[in-house]
C-alpha cells in the first residue's frame, strides 16, 4: 500500500472566545485564533513528548485532553487542580512544556468592542483573525515555502456548518484575499477534540492567554509570561508579528 505524503511544515490552529458581534460579553470582549507551528520533526521531538510528560506526571495516562475552559473551571478530570498547590505545580509544568518546545506560536486577536466602535460595517471577527493568522504563518515560513514546501493547517472540528465556513474562508484567504494578494501554498485538515491532538491543546491554552493579555494589557499575568517567549518575533518585537491585535 502506498504511503500518504508526510508533511514537512505544520500548524495546529485553535480558538478562544466568542466571535459573535451582535451581543458581546463585557467580561470577555476579545476573541482569538492561535497556531502552534513547526516542522513535523520538531513537533514529534518536543511538543508531543513535553505534553505527555505533563499528563503522566499528574494523571498517569496520555488519554487526558487538555481543554482550557475545563481546566479553569476545574471540571473532571481537572478537579485535582482545586488544590492550590497542585494547580500551581500544574501551571509550572504547562509553562515548562511551552517554553521547551521547538517551533513558535502565532496568535491573532480581535477586540470586538473596539472593532464595533471604529467601523460602521465591521468585518466578521472570525474571518479577520483567520486572515491575520494565515498572513503571519506565510511570513514565518516564506523561505521554506519558496523551496516548494507546503504548510498543513490542522483545525479543530467545530461542527459541519462551522467547518464549512472555516474551509471556505481559508480557501478564499489562501487564494489571494490577503495582505500581499498572493496565493498561499497551504492545505487544510480538520480533527476532533477527541482525537487528542497535542498541537490543538497547546493552541487552546495559548489563545486564551493571548485574549486576556489583549483585554487587560497585564504583562504580569502568569499565563502571558509563559507564552511570550515562544511567540513569533522579529527583531525581538512580538506585537504585530507573533501577536496581531486588531483594531
């Protein structure tokens, strides 16, 4: 049987927040999409084993699926984090896993209240964040893409209609509706949360941390400090490169 082609470049994309503009939750007005991106070899060598190390250290199994909302609410199996000492140790472990992975993080966040306040007919926040994210992934991998490589973008499944919308906009952006008017050599794949994809779990945790930073501007937040060093930067500058904030 012939082998399926093995990708060289990969990006795992997940989101945080509500992308609805009609009714904005004042307690959470920011939405974001985040990508963990690396070569496949880097991902297998660091990102996956780092997360497995955390799972086995706290739960003794790799079947746990890290989900930011459940972690914050301490819903089972994360009820063990109700113990403040265990939670602090767990947060340190997640920070270690992120800091020691190869590759980088890219996030695009939209502050919905500011968007509505600035534009009479604002663009859909999901489309905006996806466009900004894909543009920065193209910037990051441009040298490799020019060599003929393609980037596989792996999205988490949300439902038939949502996935169709994501794919349509993905193809539109990659087809030329982007900052340079270029075709991006990207491919899309969709996986469920139950498939326990490590890359999506990193992206989920990072997207929430980015949302809170964009909302508050608080650089002392523990989750922000854990991710800042892995965000894509140019000349040491993260904002605009590894973290796009709009407007």
